[in-house]
């Protein structure tokens, strides 16, 4: 069982981690919402506990394990992954506002 301080710290870490990843990815690829679109695939990779190649070699088993993993996810995990997604969304807004302000490198 995870304690409340651990959940709060993990939520902050996921927010900062995915804000940074999304910001750098958006800046380098000159996109705004790429990480927001890719984030569900990151969640699937965390939750499914199978190899990515299994989706091509044995898709029925892989998708059933993914569905099982998504159904059995805990509230603390939902909060942490949700804050990571919020961090990616905030990074998109920051990049968009920086571009509107005239920063051409973003």
C-alpha cells in the first residue's frame, strides 16, 4: 500500500517529468500537441506488462493483458498517470504561448 505523501510526491514528479519530456519533444519537432497524443501509448506500455512485439506476434493475448491491466489499475496509479498527462498538456500550452509571444526557437 502506498502512503499519501508518496502519492503526492509521485504526482508532482510525473507532472514535472512529462512536462519536461513534452516540452523538449515539442520544441525539437516543432509540434505542439504530439506528446498529448502519444501519452496513452506510454500509459499502455506501463500498464500492459508485455513486450511490444507481442502486439504483432500474438495480438489477442497482448490486448487482453492490456485490458486486464487497465481494469485493475489502482487509484494512486490513475492519479500519477493523470498528472503526467496534465504535465504534457501544460507543456503544449506553454509552447503555444511562447510561439505566440514571438520566440521563434519554440
